[in-house]
C-alpha cells in the first residue's frame, strides 16, 4: 500500500488534493531527478487495487462500468438519428473533452458516418487556449451550454469530467441530466471516491456536488447513470490534475469510445479482456516514453534555462499533437502564475486544423494567435538563444514542412529541439529527418511497433506519450524556475472557489497556522492591505476571487507574511529580490 492510501495521511483532503510523498522535495531536485519523480508518479496510474479503500483503473467495478458505457455509445453509433454523446469539463478536462471529441469525429468522417460527438467547456472555446476559471463556478452556465449543444436531440449520453468531483459547472449539467432521464443518461468521470465529492454549498443552488453524486449512485443501480471514479494517486505537483488526472481521463474515455467503435464497425464484442488489454497498451506507452529519460531530461533542462533567463518556450506542432501543445501551454498560466508568452503552442493550419465550435478566436488578442504563420510573424523576428523551440510531429505529417520551419528557426536560435514519432521500419522520410536532426540540439525519437495496439489507435498512444513529455517539460521548467514550494503550486492564481480553498489549505499546511489566520493572510494579499476592514471580510468568495484576478504572487506573499510575521510590503520586497519562495523565507529568517 502506498503511503498516501493510509487513512492517517492528510485525512482531511481528497486524493486529488493530497501531496504526493514521492515528490516532497521536487523543488530542490535536478532536471534528471524531476523526470524520475514524474515517472514514478505516472506509473501509479496503473497500480493494482491493494485493498477496499480505493478503486483503480483495472478494478472489476471500473472495468464493468467502462464496458456498460461503451455499450451505450455503441447503441448511439448504430442508431445516430437525433442522438449525441457529449463530453464536458472545466480547464484541462474540457480541453481533453475537445481533443477526444475531435479525434473520434474525425474517425467517423473517414467512415462516412454521422458525427455523434460534441463537447462543452466552461468559458467556451476561449478556455481551450487560456485560463477561464470563473465560469467553472457557474452551474447555470453549464446547463445553458448543455442545452445549446443538445437542442433537438432525443437521446444524449452525457459524460461530465471533474477530476476532483468538485466543479459546479459540471454538477449543474449532471443535475439537469438527472432531472430529464427521458433524454439524458449521465456519466461522471473523476479520480476521488464518491464520498470525497465536494459537499460545499453552490451559490444559488439547492444541491452540492456530493448530493448529485449520491443521486447518481442510486440511479447507477438501475444503470440509468454511471460513475467512473478510480484513484490514480496524488499528483506530482499537489492538486495539478492537468497531469495524472488529465492522462487518466484520456485513457478511460478513449478505452470506452474505441471499444464502442470496434463493436460497431469491426463487430468485435466489448469484453473485459479487451478493456484490460487496451489499458495495458497505455501502460506500455508510459514505459516507452520514460525509457528515454536522459533525452527528456535534456528537454526539461533547456526549457528551464529559457524560463530562468527570461526567455520563452514555443511548441511548434502538427495535427492532434499540436493541440496537446496548445493545451499544455494554456495550463501554465493558472498553474504556475506564468505569463502567456512564457510557454506558447502553435499548430500548423491554425484554426482550420483546430476545427473548434466557435471558429477563429484571433480577434480576442495575440494570446489567441496559434498558427505557424502567427509564430513566423510575431515570434520569429525576436527569437534568440534564450528562447527554446520544440518541434512536435510524426512521420505521417509533412516532414518537408517541418524541415523548412526548423531551418528558419535555426537561423535565429540554436536552442531547437524535437519530439518525433514513427512506426518501426518506416524509411520514407529518413533523408529529411536526418536534416532535421542536424538542426536540433536535442531530440526525442520514438519508434513504435508496426500496427496499432489490439484495441486502440496508435495515434492515441502517440498523443499520450506527447502529453507526458510536454507535462514534464513545462512542469520541470517551472520547478527549476522556482514556481514550486516543496511539491505545491505556490504561485497559483486564486480565480475560483476551488483555487481559493486550495490556497487556504496550502497556507495552513506550509505555515502551521490555523485556517482562520491563513484565510486572513490570503485576503490581505488579495486586497493589498495589512488590516482587513469589515466590508472586506463580509464579502463572499466569488467577490474575493474576482479581485484576486488582478493580483500577482498572492499566495507566495501570504505565505511569507505567515512564516516571517513581516508586513505585506516587506513580503513583496523579499519576493522581488528572491523569486524562489523557499529561498526568500530562508534569507529573511537568517
């Protein structure tokens, strides 16, 4: 049994919010050690159940539920008229809902089959590329977006994703589905046991996420609702569900949808062994990815050095791997308090390739300029050796185009790297690949066996592998920059109720002060005052998080105040002189 599975380990926290004992000192680790820590954390996703406390990916009940949901999807594929499968979530969960929806609709187009997949994401399509935390707290917005996408449908399988079983946006959608069983069958995907669902009141609602889960459990006995909630262990960076939570979401939903497609179009029955074999293929993908630990370490070091010296990291991708680059980059802003220019993603073909519901978003600002042409116009002219550029592609992409872009980048910076996937025995692009290799200072070359795994697409494995690489690069780079305290996201933006509660708990854990003192210190940092007036303390969390959007280093400032007893301005001054929080505190105390 893992330490975090003990009833005595951080007992007040759900699994997704616990700190991982394996990464306690990741903030003091070298790039190589950081990659090793991420490897053992990701391996936890596939651990077998060791007791009754937590279900795991391969637990009997989880596998049975995956089979049952796959059967429901297959029914819709066989009779798609007026039917829909909707995937929905907030932040990373919503972005993965979009990625998976896009991939499986693409497969249906190739079969000349009616498209049956759609998605919703809190904050709309702009949330695909930027942090939109506030809409996550709005269950009514969730219902409106679900109604809009399902208009005129008579049968909907709704799959709501909330890693911590906590997002009000998704809770509102699930509640709506439960109220209309004649149309909607709800499925909930998350990574806490049901009893750990958030039980805090949701403003303007009569339900909590916990009460919605209880109602779903009752319906699940009659197969009118489904819960998929295995534990995959605490994140390497506490609460950063973009990592294991995102990976496990991708694995579970692709296993379900792939099984449904195989049953519908290849007449392969949905079986327990088939589900387990597919999960096993993803486990091997994780092993293959980390088998190149030395090369992955080189990428992490290069990205870390770029951020440390004020440079940028740019992901230049093709196809769905490029979308993973866009996703990874967008997550750095709320997770690490990063600027949008620190890590950016670009996709060949821009919005035409993205094919999102709302179309081009470039009018919203430079942050939403995502095409390679935008990179060449906006970024390339000012590129220097401080900036790292990472090419992300496969042998099925236009490798000639990759080589041309690599040549242009190399004229500006030697800090060029590549992640490349190909199948064993493919030699068609070998000559161009040699040219690209000469231009890159480091590269990750993945060679995969011919043919897809028994029950899934090889592209899904490439995607997961790329996600793991990019998560390691962006997380490792920010750790090396000093954005992590022990293994906690210390510079997190406090922009919704989940993050407000997380910040308060984090301050309590790291300072040892009572919860009331920690919330007080947080509010002082949010409002920039050393004394809280009654008009501030009487405001609700929504108001606090709205004000916090404009704040910088809110949580680090509050922590320095708590640990040192110094006033606000002095804490801010310490952090200006020493951005790494642990060092700032140590310097002050010494």
